[in-house]
């Protein structure tokens, strides 16, 4: 127990911290529900790490050999596994013999998944893509509306709220909205449900479905150009100097949510990358390894997005396997949540592998020997952990909701892809190719990080080794 905590305790703390950082970054997003998920999610790895380094060793100390009283397998003598035996030992030797080839194969696989990944469309689905049965009333009604020449935008109309607006000022507003490009029509019903005091509701119907991409331009035009001009009309200003027109409705709300979330995403990304780099630089005593870890993690996330785009946005297997009709879009909150969860979970594997490689390098001074030993020792652990997480997330895809299916498959596929292509191909191959510079940490940086500098000497050529 002492030796395990001594060697693996730091890895547990660092890997748990990366998970917590990814989730805590959600507090930057100005949406209360996302902030709550980030804060609540951060507590899970924090408590888990605390229990792993305190409660679990204490329990082993109390139970002693009684921990083995109930056996699943017959009692037998188990020797410490040899790093050169088994599948992962063979694979480690293969990667070390052909690191450039293995890296090239990994890059090709990643590139193929990044192609659909860059086509990610975080948005609500259009009504025409929400397929239902032939007897579904909503589908029948929508098809009849469109067949009659009515704009599909009536399913998600814009609602303009006029505050401190006199009744006489409403007709000019309606006429101007009706002439706006992208608007099929506008109306201000006279009923009591539409007017209260000097406040009035006006509906404007977009010429396309509220979730269609061209409608985004219409929303921007209304918010920045049309409504400010209408507010300054003499017919409006003459009623009250406090008159104001604001845009509401489902489509503008969805658009504002996407802007709020993804407009702040660069700050989220910068926050996560900066903290992760500092944490890993101290843990690995290296400049290159943390940079490589962050870059490969972001590449892994891009590939994970490519998987859900390929399935749910483009429709390859969505209907045949999960009975979900492709909608040409990914529900807007899904990519953000996948990033928050997957960034830290993927970094877990990186931390365990590279920590073991760092220890082996400090002992041998040979990069390729360290990579081979680290991969052989941690390959089974990483694969087992990935399978546990994959099945846990894959269960979510059995939910009837499309949003939960996308979330579950995105996480499950991302975990498997990361544990195989990234950690089994790219990580060991790239570390082997970089050589001794993996372990370099200059003295000024080491002083800031309160750790020892690392200036590795040149190594023997691979052929000589």
C-alpha cells in the first residue's frame, strides 16, 4: 500500500485535478444551469481523489490480508508481470520499432474524423427533420401547412415586445416588420392577451424554419438594425421617451443561448489549457510533454465531435441503430458538455501513461525503453478503465431522448477512440520520435513550478540501442 500510494498517489491527484478543471471551466459560461453542472461535476472527482488517497489506503491497512478472504478466482501464485510478455509488451516493442509508421496511421485516422468534426452545427433541429409516424398529428399538420404555402417559420415565430408603446404606434411597427427581408409576415392581434396597459406583443413570422441557418441572419438584422430604428420612429417616441422594442421567441432564445455558450468558449478553452499546462509541467517536469498532451487531447475531442456529426448530423447509422432520424444539427448544449466531461477523462489516461514513462526514464535514461515499459505497464489499466467508462456512457444511448443519445454516444465513442488511437498509437509514437526533449524543463520554469529542472543528456541512436 505504501509503495502504491507513493508512486500512483500523485498520478491519481493530477488526473483527478484535470477532470475537475475541465468541469469547473463551465462556471465561465453565463448560463446558470451550465454553471451548476460544472460546480456539481467538479465535486465528483474532488471527492473521489480525496477518498482514493486517504480512505482507501486506510481501509487496506485495517483489513490487511483479509481483503482476499472472498476470492473470485482459485488461489494461485501470481508473479509480478513481465513488461516484455503479453499483448501490450508486444505492441510496445512494435511501436518502438516503427514509431513513424504508427504515428502516420494515427494521424490518418484522426484526420478522417476531423473532417466531419469541423462541420459541427450546434443548433436545434428543423421541424421538417423531426420525423414521426404517418399518423402523427404534428407531422401531418406541419406537412399540410407547408403544402398550403404557409411558411414553416410559423412553428417558431418571433415575438416583439413593445414596452411603453401606444396602440397608435403599433400599425407602423407591423408594416415595417412585414417588409423586413427574411420575414414572411407580421401581426399584432387586438385581443387582451396581446396587450396590457402600454405594453404590446407583435408576432413576426420568419420565411424559413426558425432553426434554419438563414434565420440567424434575420435575427441579427432585427436585433441590430430594425428594432433600434423602429424604436426611434416618431410614432413610437411621441408616445413615451421610454419606449423600447425587444426581440423574443423560441428561435431568438436558441440563438442567444448558442451565442452565450460558444461566445465564451474561447475563454473556457484558454482557462482549461493554461491550468492543465501548469499542472502537467510540474507533474512531468517537462515542457514538451504537457504541450503534446493538450494538443492530442484537443485533437481527440475534435475526432469525438466528428463521430457524433457522422452519426447524428449526417445520418450514418443513426436511424438503423438508434432509431433516430438525422436532423442536420447537433443539439446545442451537447458539444459543450462533451468537452467538459471528455477533456479531463481523456487526460486521465495520459497522466497514468506519462507518469510511468517519466519514472522509467529517470531510472534508465533511455526514452524508447521508458516508453516501451510505460506502455506495457499501463496499457491494460488504460484499456480496462476505458471499457468501464464506455459501457457506463453507452447505456445513456438507450434512452428514448435524442439529446441523451447524442451525449452518451459522443462520450462513449470519444473514450474508446482516445484510449485506442490516441493513447495506443499517437502518444507512444510521438514520444519516441521526440526523444530526449520530452524530458526537458529549464531551470527558470522549474523554479516557478517549485520542482527540479531537467536537462537530459543526448541518447544513443535507436540502432545502437
